[in-house]
């Protein structure tokens, strides 16, 4: 298992679905600075993350629809980390998605993400 260990000013975790995505951003102190369900579209994501672009890493769980986020990050020079689903589950305790929406677990995972 490899951990992403680089330090950033902002950590963004995305719970990605076909029509919507839950975006949560933590600052370097671990405080939630943004959390919201938004439409799964590049323009909506850019609006959500634009105040935090100076030093941001985006982490997404490896699911069927992650590839566009990777392309989006590459096009916009944003650090992108693809997390292994089983390792992310182990880190945040295997909470159901409904629980993730009530607290920033997916975002916390972006700080300690395991990757391929």
C-alpha cells in the first residue's frame, strides 16, 4: 500500500456519482472550508474549487467515472490522486455513503490517500 504524503494548503475529496458529486475541501489544519453536493460537470467543479486553486490536491475513489476528473485536473494543472477503493474504505472505516455526506470523511481520506 502506498500513501500520498505530500503537503498541500487544501485537500479536496470527491464522492463521485453519475449525476452528482459530493465535494469536500479541508484546509491544512483539517478544518472544512467547503462541502456541497454539486452536479457532475467540469464547470460546476471549477466554480466549487476556484477559491482554493493556489495549492489544491483532488482525490477521487477509483470508480467507473473517475477519468474525466483526472483529465480536468491535468487540463487545469491540479494535483490528482486516484485512491484505491478498498484502501479508502479501510481508512474511513467502511461507512456507507449516506454517512459520508454528513461528515467530511472522503475529504479526510484525501489527506491520507492510498493510490495505485
